[in-house]
């Protein structure tokens, strides 16, 4: 099954190093960040998990929960967390799904249905399990990013994208390139000029279809 933006994520029951639960129950009414990894005890992934751990207060400020996925078992996850804390200088208190059966990786379209983990596998066998999914309180996928094995993810960009998603959902606007909180936003093309003035007040029109306004509120 292909998973696309605005699709509802599958309500899988997952085993993690912090217990077993359904994904929908775990998300509840919060935003969620699901980020996946092809194997424990790998260098780039270890630095990424450390980066996520250091951002714990930022996730909380945004009402977001984070959960990792790695195609190894629970005991490996628990041991790996010691390395993550050593390198990242922050305790990774979020759960990590033990996806050694590949159910999550396949359901989220990171691996083909026929994929399996061979004996003596390496991270290359599950290399495409290096994705980020931002999921809304409605349990729908709002954003997806997939990275190659050699490029570490920029979690400052994940935070920026989360800010933009939350802002556009709340105010019915769009955001321009490189937008951060406090900057002007864009009036969607579906809102005509009269409705835009009524809703947002005055706007600046760079082009007839590119209208910028101050962020409401």
C-alpha cells in the first residue's frame, strides 16, 4: 500500500522499548513525528537520535510527540540508547519501535511488500527506512521526507516544517520559502481579494496570485 500526504496512517499495534501500544492511541490529540532508521548502532543514525533527544523541550512546546522506528529488536534499542545519550548529551526518552518484522516499514511504504531481513544483514538491506513523517492530530500524514544513508537529517528543518504546518492549519494560510514564525504568510489562491481583506486586513500583492499578510494573532 502506498502512503501519501493526507492519508490516515495505519493503526498498527507496535512493540517499543517503552511498551506496546497502538499508534493512534499513542498519538491521541497531539501532533506526532515518526522518524525511521535501518539499523541500530549505526553512526549517522546515532547522531540523529541524539539531535532529537536534545530537542525534547521544543517538541513539547509544540504539543508534539516523537517516536523512532528501527528494524532491530527491543533489547538492541535499550542498549543503543546508552550510545545515543553519550553522543547526543541528552537522554532519548521517546519510544523506539522494534520493527524487526518490517510491519511498520512496509505499512508506511518505506520497503516493498516482498522485503525481508537476510541473515547477516547490513543497513543497506533496509536503506530506504530513513524517513520522517509528520502526522496531525487527525492521524493523517502532513509531510514526508526520505534521506539517503550518508546524509544526516536536519531536525531544525523538521521543527520549522512543524511550525509551518501548525500555523497553516490554525489560520488557513500558506507559508513562503524558508518561512519561520514571525514572518509574513501567504493568502491562499482559493481566497479572493475581498475575502482576504475581510479575514486578514490589508495585504501586499507581489503578483496577483502572491499576496502576503501579517500572521494573524
